[in-house]
C-alpha cells in the first residue's frame, strides 16, 4: 500500500487539531476532500476518525473541504487528495473528458438535492419556474446537473427558459431569495435545513420520479484504485462500520461529539445538528438493503447518464458506463 502525502491544497482543513492524537508512524496518510465544510454530510468520515476505525485499517485520513465537485475532481486528478465525495454527474462528465475517476461508495442512494421554493411561494411544479432565475451553490456543482435534468424533462432549456445563478450555500442563498434575485434554489438537505433554521422555510417541488437521481458518494482515481487496493478496502470498511455505529440511537451523543470536532460551528446548535443528521441518514438508506451499504445501482447510474445525454451536458454516450463506478468491494465492506 503506497502512502501518498499532500501539500498546497487550497482548501479549508476540517477539524485537524480536534481529530485526535498524531497517528502512529505505521499509519498510511491520505487526504479526503468534501464539497463543503459540513461534517454532518460527511458523517461517516468523522465518526470513523473519532472511533478509530481508519486507524484500525492502518490509515490516517486528513479531511479538507473544497468548493463543489469540480474542485474535488481537480484535487483527485492532481494527486493532492486521494479520496473525495463528488456528485455522480460531475464524475460521468469527467470520465467523458478522459479523467478516470471511479465512484466506489454510494453514500446517498436517495437524492440529496431538491428544487426548493419558499414555503409561501406560488410555485408548485418545476415548469412554473420558467422565465426566472434559479439559485445554485456553484456553477458546476452536482446540483446543477440534477436540476437541469428535471427541467429538461419538462422541455425547458437554459438560457431560453431559465437561468442558473451561483449564490453559494444555504446561508448565502437566503439573501438572494430575500432580494428576489432568485425565485428558487437547488439545494441539499443541509441547505434546506439552514434556510429553514434562518427563518425561511422551504418546500421541495422535485417530482418523486427523480428520487433515484442519487447524490454524492466516495470516489478515487482509477490509478489510485489499482495501486492501493488495500487502502480502498480499508477506507470503505471503516465507512460501513461508522455508518452502523451512527445509526444506533444509543451512540447519538458520541456521534455528535465527533461531528462537532470536525466542524465546531456546525455543532454549536445541537437541535439543528440533530435535525440535519436525521435528514442525511434518511437519504442514505439504500433502496434495497440486501445490496449493502455503498452499493452502486447500475440502473440508477444509467438514469443519470441518460439524463446528461438528454440535457446536452454529455455530448455523446459513454462507451463504457460501468467503468465509472465499481461494486467490487461491497461484499467485503459489508461482511459481518
């Protein structure tokens, strides 16, 4: 197993001073990048750090945050990070460009995004947003592909029928909604919780049929996968252990401590942290538990792929969609 160290990554380190004592010399050190500073959205990573599950696998995982999936893919491709949590659409598009990124663990098999409107808004269906500006976190984030797929299904295209305006995360999106610069926001469960918490309850007008357009998951480069199989196996096994630990109600207080260590600001309001964690856990339940945690459903990948082709984001179908994801470790990760 080859140790890969990082330097110069333009990112915000999450909880490094709080993640525990310095790892022993025999631990292999790797960097994990997330698309936002939220520790709750990456709960398995921080619980695995806090409970020592990575250390049990001979790994030391250094968590950092970047801005969106595009930055994650850049960090992976450059070798500045080894594990990341991008969205499926950016991963498919990266492979179309010749960047061999492999989705190894689907952490959000149910859609983590939604087209959100203020609770008192008149809008009930996505096509009613025609002629308006819609807020997104970043111009090339996973949420953009998600929303474009839905709007394309309604026969809408950009910029003729709508425009996307990058307004940042849920907190900064609030200002755009209050100033009527945007009428809707494409956000995650965390964004919805933040906006509601800050006084603007939101409704999700995403049609039910799009709930199989799953959210972010854990990914590596194909080169790293082939050269560091033991590290990938240990990383995923630690995630599954952390997931099972987190879902036991008896461990909730300890889980919140680990998450607060990863992002102290997020943990300041325990009620909010609990509510957000509940939403994330709900979206992380597999459609078929028999497949195990982290399973990549080929049909759902095909839906993502076809939606990107239909929207024009993917100019032509991939020759080998199955190369974009793998289930080779699922049985090992989920073994009792």
